[in-house]
């Protein structure tokens, strides 16, 4: 196949290129793919040209911004990757507190840039995640309890469809598509720019971590549950159960408090005194430092798989804690239960498809280094999923878009709910009737 693309001014990477392995490297080392061609686009016209090339050569297309899809959707075997890593521009308008960004911009870069104007975007908590993937899904982070999902704060998308049309999608233009893009956006085309609403940057943040062990896990868990359900919107802790190398169970809490210093100090006092801890390096820092500190060091490229469940705030906390502590006995080295509060604020106006059921999100994940570990870890995740699904205590996580590896049509339908799923299928039939964009949590076009 001749891999030159007429009019393309970005960088084309083929399997013979020395950059090929680096360019196709996913965050999750378990989902390496071998595309026939990687088109690193530098501008909208490159995206249009690359899509035309894929259509002419009947190549499957995968769209990549930051490469963090745990499912490996942003890679393809034998197809064409439209890679937006070069389209990472960030233009902040401090007067109307917005920013236009390219999809290849990483969360940490946008947080750092906005902070120079005293402003902050709603992103996830991990600096290296690409905003193309994060904001076409949901995007949950420390600012979510106060300002909503990341996608609630997208004011406009620039989108290239499979036919190469450029659409400006907002509340005033293609409003039907704007509803679906905020939560299921990867289904409709290639996002080439986004306009974000920014907020005043938090005055300070509480970072670091505190760790609890037996016999204090029950008391610490009860406190964590209380914060998750009743904590202030400035308080968004991430709590993780895991086992150490030699076996004992631990609970580590990253406080993630982004409110005023006096409130934060009080909240940290309560966290520190809820049970005896075995280590504690909680400290005050800037919000930028909280997001841009070390995150993926050591796990970039490691093999991993994820699934996500929800514990409703209406459920019985004692039963929920007992269930998780019981299941935690089955944690294997490298595996975790990572929990955060999903407390979506009122639907954005106009509303979006993003699911809004509140509760404690429990991300079941396991990481390992060698292919030899695949069978054990994939089986572990499967067994854990069965235990959660059959528990009567946990529900399938409706906010799981972005947080599950692999997803059949039934699960995608359950993520959005039947009515929204049917509305998405109708949108798909209008904007991508051939299901050209299918490497995503896929919604098929209505027939
Ligand atoms: C270490 C780690 C930490 C994470 N932390 C958080 C967190 O704190 N909060 C949170 O909400 N999520 C988090 N996530 C999940 C993350 O939001 C998703 O994996 C997200 O999809 C990654 O976006 P990306 O651009 O990096 O990924 P990619 O792999 O590039 O893309 C992911 C999906 O989005 C599609 N896509 C990407 N760019 C575009 C585009 N421009 N136009 C159309 N479709 C596109 C891709 O085709 C693919 O289906 C984390 C993931 C990892 C691996």
C-alpha cells in the first residue's frame, strides 16, 4: 500500500519507521496494536485527508489523543490511527474564563496553563491523560463534586465527521449532537478542538496520602464512607484497598481537599483521628502541584485491566464496607479497589447524555508486568466482576465510560440507559451511519 497522503502536513509513521513503536505505544501495555499507518495530524486538514485515505483504502480507523484507553480503543491492528498528539494547543481567555484546547493537550498541561491566569479546568486527577478521550467520555476529578464532570464544562466541540465535514457543535449548533457528544463523543467523529469553561483555581489543595492497616480498617472505612456521602463539594478523596507484597491489607487515602485552608485543616484533623494510621504525609500544596505531581511513573506501559461498579448512597454502608473487606481478601499482588465519590451536580444546561447516578465508584483494577501473568490477572478480574454483579450490594457503574476494559453491547446500553441508548443510536444513524468510528464504547446506528 502506498502510504503517502495527498495534502497531509503532519507526520506519517509506518511499521518501518524508527518512531513506530513509540508512536503506537498505549498506556496499557496489554493492548499494544500494530496499525498499518499512524497519521499524526498537525491541523484539521490533515484529519480530513487521513480520513479520506482510510475510506479509499478501506482501513479501520482508531482515534488517539493521549493513548490512555484501558480497552485499547485508540489502537488498531492493520488499520489507520488518527493521532492528535501534535494538536495540543491551549489558548486561555481570562476575560470570559474559557479556553480553546486541542484534543492532544494533557490534563496537567491545561491545569498548569490555566493556573497562570488563576483559573482551573475540570479534568481527571492524572496529569498524563489526554483531554480528547477524557472529555468525550465523562472526566471525573477533584473539582467534579463542585463543578460537574469534565464534559459538563465543554462549551463547544469542533468535529470532523467520517465524510470529512467539519461541524461546530454547541448548544446553538447541532444541539442534538451536543447532547450525545458529552458522554458518548468518541462515536461521532474526530474532535479537533474544544472550548472549555474554566473556574477560579482552588486557593490551595491537600495532597499526599495517609495509610491505615488492621485492626483499624473498619474505623477508617467508616470515615471514608461518611466523607464520600456527606463531604463538602470541595472534598474528593480517592481511597484504595490493596495488599502489600507480604500479604497484609491496607487502605490508602489521597485526601484531595481543594477548599479554603480552615475547612481543609478541620477535615484533615478528622481524617487523621478516625483511626490510627501507619503512614501520613498529607500536606498543603497548590492545585497545580496536586494534579501535576508524580502519577503514572512506573505504571506507564504496564499490563492492566479495569472494571467499575457503584455503591449507592441509599445502600447500607455497613453492608457495603463488610462486602468490600470480604472481597479484599481475594486481592492478589498488583490488584486494587480504587474508590471515589461520584456526586454529579445538576445536569448541565442544555442537558447531556452523561449518566448522573450518585454513589461510591469502585474501580476494580489489576496490574502486572509479563504476558505470562495474563491468564491469572484476567481470570481474577472476571471472578471479581462476577462477585460484584451477584452481590446484590454493588451495581454496574453507570459512570463507567472510560473506566472499563472491554465492553459488550449490553454493557454499553446499561451505561447510558435504554432510552438514552436509543436516542444515541438515532444520532449515530444521522452522523455516522456506517459506524465508521467503532473503536470506542460503541453505539451502533439505528436501522
Ligand atoms: C492512569 C490513568 C488514570 C486515569 N485517571 C482518570 C481520572 O482521574 N478521571 C477520569 O475521568 N478518567 C481517568 N482515566 C480514564 C481516562 O479518562 C480515559 O482512559 C480517557 O478515555 C483517556 O483519554 P486519552 O485521550 O488519553 O485516551 P485515548 O486512548 O487516546 O482515547 C480514548 C478513547 O477516546 C477516543 N478519542 C480520543 N481522542 C478523541 C478525539 N479527539 N475525538 C474523538 N474520539 C477520541 C478514542 O478513540 C478512544 O475510544 C484514567 C486512565 C488512566 C489509564
